[in-house]
C-alpha cells in the first residue's frame, strides 16, 4: 500500500454533506485497506473498521493479545467473554483463526510482518510524528500499550482521529507538543473532516467532507496547502 500522493493531485471535496460519523470514517478506511493485507487495528476508534471489512477481501486482522483472523465485534449470543481484542471488546473469529502467546504477537509486530496498522492519535505532526499515548497532563493515565511497536514495525501506519479537539484546536499540528509514540512513522491521516497524506513536503489534503479545501486549510492555520 502506498500513501504518497503527487503534489499536483486535486483534492476531492464532498460539499453536499457534513463531516463523517465515526462509522462512516471507519468504512472509508476499510475501503482503502488493500486486499489480502495483514492488519492491526489499534484500541478505540480503529476497532470499528473490522465491522466494515467484507469477508471476500481476504484481510487478516491481528490483535496484539494473540489472535489472527479476528472478525467483527461480537453481539448478542455471539459474545464470548474469553474472546476479545486487545481493548477487551468481545469479537468474533473467522474461519482459520489462530491463537498464540502474547510474546509471539509482539514478535509479529516488531518483525515487520504487518502490512498496515491503524492507530488513534492525540496529535500528528505534518512530518508524520505520532503522539497517541499521553497528553502530558498530570491526572492522565499513560497507556502506550503496543503502539510504539506498531508505529515502527508495521509497513504502513495510518491514523484515525477527529481533526479537532472539543475546544476546536487542530490535532494535525506543525509539531507535536505531547509525548511522542514514534517519529516520522505516519503515512496517512483519516479524520471526520478530511484525509491527509503525509509526504516529504508535509501534509497534503486528499479528500474533504463538509468543507472546501481552502476553508479547511484556513482552520489549520495554513500548515496544509488548500490543494493536493
């Protein structure tokens, strides 16, 4: 999977609607995951992507607590308290599912055996630096989990997040102010308002929902050009 986009590519604007819902965003990301990929979905929002992956795509989901070929979230009678993802959410298993030791799971992550991982984030810099485990506030509980291993071990690192905080501050920033998870590791950022490619020349708009590229670039204080 390649996340690079030439600077001359035009931005696709969806102006007949508002920003994406969480499930719509998950579906957009699922659409872009290549057929036959081995993929890890980070704790939180990214786990929803599993519900939007058609079985015939051959995407194999890995969870760091020791499972391959994880299926969508379990509901109703499908729920087995002993079958969960790394976020302790009950999941289903697909035919051919396999289970293994936690250490073996991390060896897969660190050994470059995952094609794609999708992580949540507090901040992503225009250079692709990732901050997703701690805001630095003294009352927060740090929770890095396997994010550092995924950020450096997966062949492609994608981020799924809201573009703005509850106070309206951008989460795509010139440089991260929160403790870092990984340096220059993110290739593409998917948000409710827009998708961005991280290139050697910085962040580039790829697609918008509910805003023109120019308006969105202005809300981001000019760190992203209003074109592809």
